[in-house]
């Protein structure tokens, strides 16, 4: 059975080679990934609706950095981390940059005068520089660099890790543009470290929480109340806006932890088929991350609900389809592909 020390976008993201392998994964963690990704798309589609923005931006990006710490593998060295993250994050990053640029070029070719070289240049630079339809590029590169940064500090005492994380948040608050506009979002690793450290710290005490639902529900309820009362302003990591000082970061961590506490026991009670679907959807998440902003760029139905369904379902269907092919390594950053169930032969007897 896979260890909890697997990382979100590395070994834990590798598609199972058969149905039994899919069942070996922690479907609760996959459920949190799926919920986080849905929240990302909801937040982008309904960005002009204040309540939706507050309820999604408060946690939808921090949760993925939190999961990286929660699933941390302490046995790797920096060189191994570099190699693993190149395959699981930067390889699909480069592939999707080519794909997105090609789609943009085709659109520009059939729409005379529409191409914007500056937009393409900003996308190549990455970070907060990248605008529509390349707005999510920052996330994958930031996750790559923050993983390397945490690998460099993870063997330090806990106090030193938290000290580095707090200094990173302070740097983000003092120099938001310098860090968010840095090439490939490398500067974002500093302020985003706080969520990785928090995830690793939570994993170290998770076994002490014997009644996760009784703990998770109140924590989630208080966190949502703080958001609704605007005591915790939304967190916009792309532009290094940490909302209400201290409170918003604490709420993002609390929501991430409470979702894990609720999802893990819930999935143990859910049918195995549902768990397999959560695993499959989680394995296709990078395709959704990269592709949904491009669809938002092109698709403009009158109904926001219809737009949401299109920009969520189409990339996810493509990502799931890719998970059954060798292309999953290139598009989803996964090591293996899912094998379709084999039909059992029926003997004449």
C-alpha cells in the first residue's frame, strides 16, 4: 500500500496499473484534491461574484501546497527531488506550454490582428506575468520550486522550518510584485512555503486525532464563519495577497486540515467504485489546471453555470482519457497509465 509520504504530484499521482492498485491509494486525499480543483474552476468562472470568490480563494490554492507537505517523503535527497519533480511537474509544464501556444496561434491565424506577442512573452516568463489564457502556469512552476525549497529545509528543526516559512510570508507581503513577477514564479516558493510546512506538521500529529469528524466539522465551521464574516479575507497566492494578516493564512491551513479530517473517514465508508473515480479524477488534475483557462478564453455562453460545466468537464474528460494512454506522463505528469479492466473469458462448461 502506498505510503503517506508520497507527494501530491509525484508517486502519489502515478495512475494505478490495475483496479486493485487504484484501491490501494488513499481515496480521501484524492477527494480533497478533486474538491480543491473544482473550487479553483468555480473561483475562476465566478470571480465576479464576491461570495463565491471569498469561499473559494480562502483555500483553493493553499490546499495543494498543504497536501504537498502532508504527503512529504522524507527519505529523498535534493537531487532525487529535482529529478522527480522535473518528471512530474516541469515535463507536463513544458508540454502544455507548447500545446497552449499552438491553440493560441491557431486562434490568432483565423482571427486576423488578434495575436498579442506581449501576451505570449509574458506567458513564457511565467509567474504573475502570465495573463489569460495562461493564468495557471504559475501554480505548477511555483509548486516545483517550493518542493525544492522544502527539501532543502525539511531536515532542520521544526522551529527553523517555521521560522523560514514566516520569513517567506513576510517577504511576500513586503515585496509581492518582485516575488510574484519573478521568472517561472521561482520567488513564490518563499511565501508558499508556509503551507507546505503546515501540511508536514499536520501529518506528524494526524495520528493523535482519533475522532477526525468531531474535530474536522467544528474547525471547518469556524473557518467558514470567519470567511463569511470577512474576518478572514480571501488569499490570492498568484499575486501574493495574503488577505487578513495571520488570520487568512491560519484559516487556509485550518480548512485544508479539516477537509482531510472529514474526507478520509468519509471515503472509508463510501463505495469502492466512488473511491476509484476520485482517484482517476485526481490523476487527471494537471490537465484541468492547464487547460481550463484556455476554454474560459474561448467559451462564452450566457449562463455562467453552463460555462463552468464546460470548462470543468472537457479538460477532465481529456485528462481521464489520457490516463489510459502513455500520454499521461506528458499531460498528467504520471509515471504509469491506467489499464482498462479486462473482460473475463467464459468457458464452454
